[in-house]
């Protein structure tokens, strides 16, 4: 299958193989929210918080992409893929824990 890579693929995420947050939209959201974060959390605290949010969301996005486009080997990843597939194809009101089932267990979803 030929995948065409163009500007929209990199900037807006309009591509059949792309399941991650569009980078251009992420850039815009960051520059809207960063002033608010840095007005509440000063200095290094704001920077650490912003970095943690970005890294955490990247982990979520990469895990979500992996669950859709891979054949997991580890049992933990097999369990996450199974739960995620159930979320998409059986009951979309359950199985929101993409990278971790902790909150699904807590909230019974």
C-alpha cells in the first residue's frame, strides 16, 4: 500500500495511517495554554509541569498508535490492545485506558 506524505500529513494529521494529535494544532494549543500555566506556576515549576504534560501526552499518543498498528508481543501490550479493540468495536463507553487500565478499573469502564 502506497502512503503519500504531504503537508497535511505532517501538520494536520489528515492521513489514513496517522492516529496521533496533529502537530500544528498541538503547537497552537500549547501557545494558548502555556501563558496560563506559567502565570500560575512560576519558574522551573511551570517548565517541569509543561514538560511532564507534553511527555505524558506523547506516551499516550505513541501507545495508541502502537495498539492500532502492531502485533504486540508482551502480555501487557496484548491485554491493552484487546481492551482497546473492545472499546472501538464492541462498547465505546468502556476501555478508555489506552496506556494504562488503572482508571478503567477505578471508574468501572
